[in-house]
């Protein structure tokens, strides 16, 4: 261990001598774990070792009898061994009893084997009794096999008994086959999928291979899907295959959808089909969605279909979606669907959306709906009064404050004045929260009203915090006077940490005439940590 650790830091001539000495010593070490640990350390230096040293590394690796230790070492060596040593490694591989380890090693060695050893590697792969391990090993070897060896590997994969394993392995072979071989492989895949007895497994396998099949095979796969007895499996597979179908296939898929009795499964497929729907199928899909009794699913499906219709028809489809939203009994679900629709609605439909919000009984749902609609679609000037009227009727002040602060970033500049009366009736704590949010967004012409509301905040810390935000937006001619007022508010703050924060915020905004007063307020801070922070700001 010490020799290897030293050799790492020497040039290759001196290091090589130490590596050989270390490997010679390792043969005398009876503790297998110790041998494995030193070899693992040595593996980090393989790229620098010459063939003579590598021969010794392989020989000592052969003394490791614990299968997963030996396998781990061989995997690390795979990319660095010359062809002359790979025969030794293949011999070690055959000695390993666990098939999963032999498979993993074949996967690691496949890209590094010289042509003369490929036949031996194929023989080892074919000797694996586990079908999955055998198939994975054969697929790993496929890129480097040629001619008869590749045909033998393909024949072996074709003879795997389990249909789902055979399908997966045949598809893994496809990239390395010529066009003639690919044709019958795809036919074999389609046939094997149909022979999978358990329908759930058949559906899973089919969903996994759809995107790897050529278009010519999709019609047959659609027939297979239509024959599923379980509607959940049928819908899942149909939703997956629909992404790859041509227009004629989509017409056939809609026929399968119509045969689904379960509304949720029908909706699942229609929502997946909607973005792909050709104009010739829209009306049929529209009628299918209209037949859905469950309003939430119907509304979401109509929303997805609406965008595929011409503008003249789109609004009518969205009207149906809004009507379905009204029928959703669970308020949080009603709100979620309304928000999903918001970005698509016309002005008149947005008014309908507000009417739906107005009918909500739960304040939390109202808050979520107002903020969600504003975030999804913004606020138009003409609807602000209606929105604020709803806000004013929210009983819990905390919810009202949440909506006011959330809406400020979406308000048109001309509408900020309409919010201020709602702020004026809040408690000092609520007003502080709302004013802090408004101060960052408010148009300059509304600043006098904001200043008046801020001056009504009794506590010095609250006034100072909002005034600090407002001062930055004032014209130069007014800034110094309000900054001086803010300084007076900050000076009255008893909490030393809050006072220091306000003084630091305010310092860059003060006129020179106010600096003395600022320093005086700073000296009243008794805690030296906070006082130093304030002095650092001015320095």
C-alpha cells in the first residue's frame, strides 16, 4: 500500500519499479481484502502502466476469489488492457459463478475486445442460462460482431422464449442490422408483443417500443391496442401510440376512443390527442368531449380542443368550458381549472370568470383564483374595479393583504389609485405589508397619496421601512426632504437591529446637511456589532 502511494508521485521509470515490487509483495499477502484494496488503488494509475506491469496486475487479480471484487477490478481494467491480456480476463470471467456478474463484465469488455476474441465472448454470452442476462450480453456484443457471429447472436435472441424479453432484445439489435434483417425483426417484434399473455405487461412493452417502430408497423399495433380488454391498458397504450400515428391512424384511434366506457380513460386519450388533431377530426372529438358527464375533465378537454378550432369557433368552445367550470362542486378544483382557462379567455369571458370567483364561498379559494388569473393572463384596466370589489369583500384581513400585494405587479399604472382606499382601512401591520409592496410599483403621480398613508403608520420602524422604499422613487427636488423625515422615523426605532438596517438603507439618500443627525442616530446604537455595520456603510 505504501509503495503504491509513493509510486503515484514518481516519474514512470522510478514508479514502475515500485509498482512491480508492490505486485510481487501482494502475492504473499494472505488477506484477500487487503490484496483487493491495494489493487483498487492501483487501478487509478492504469493509463500510465506498461504491458509488463499490466501482466502482473492481471495475474494478481486472478488471485482474488470473491466474485464481485474480482469483477469490479476487471471492469476497471477493461479499457486499458492490450489484446494479448484479454484472453486471461475472459478465462477469469468463465470462472465466475454468478451470471449477473458475467453479464456485467461482458458489457464492460464488449467495446474493447479484439476481433480474434469475439467468438469466445459470444460463446460465454450464449452459455448464460438466464434469458435477460443472455439477451443483454448479446445486445452489448452486437456492435462489434460481424458476419456469421452477428447472425448467430441474432438467432440466439430470436430464440429467447419470454416474448417481452425477446421484444426488448430484438429492438436492441436493430441499429446493427442491415435493412433486410430489420424488416423481419420488426415483424417478429410485432408478433412477439401479441403473444405476451399478461395484458398489463403487453401494454407496458408496447408503450416502451412504439417510438422505435417504423410507421408501417403502427397499424398492426393499433389493432393490438384495440383488442385490450382492460380499458386502462387500452387508454394508456392508445395515448402513447397516438403521438406517432398519421392522420388516417388518428381517425382509427378516435374510433377506439369512442369504444371506451370509462369517462376518465376517454378523457385521458382525448387530451393527449388534442394537440395533434387534424381539422377533419375536431367535430367528432368535440362531440365525444360533450358526452363526458364529469365537469372538471370536460372543461379541461374543451380547453385543449378550443385552440385547434378556427377563431370563430374557439370562443364558443371556451364558453362551454366555462359552463363546465361552474358545475365543478369542489372549489379548489374549480379554481384550478379556471386558472388553466384564464389565458385563453376573451374580455367578455374574463367577466364570466370573475363572476365565477365572486360565487366562491371560501376566502382562500378566492385569493387563489384572483392571483392565479392575474398571473396567467394579467389584468385589463376595465376589469380592475370588479377585481378590487371582490377583494374588498374578503373577510379575513390577511387574505385581503395577500391579494393586494400579489396583484400590484399586474395592475395597470392608471389603476393604482383604486387600490389605495383598500389599503387605508387595513390595520397598521396590514397597511405596512401592502405599502411595502406598492412602494416598489407605484407610479410617480400617486406618491403623494402613498406618503400620506405612510405617515399614518404610527410605529417609527414601519414608517421608516416604507419611506426608505418611497424615497428612491421621488424626484431629486423632493428626495432630501422626505429622506430627512425618514431619518427622524428611523431615529425613533428602539430595536437596535431594525434601526441599524434603516440607517444603512437611508445613508446613500441623505443630503449633506442631514449627515450629522444620521451619525447621532448611529451613536445611540449600543450593540457594537450593529454600530460597526452602520459605520461601515458611511465609511
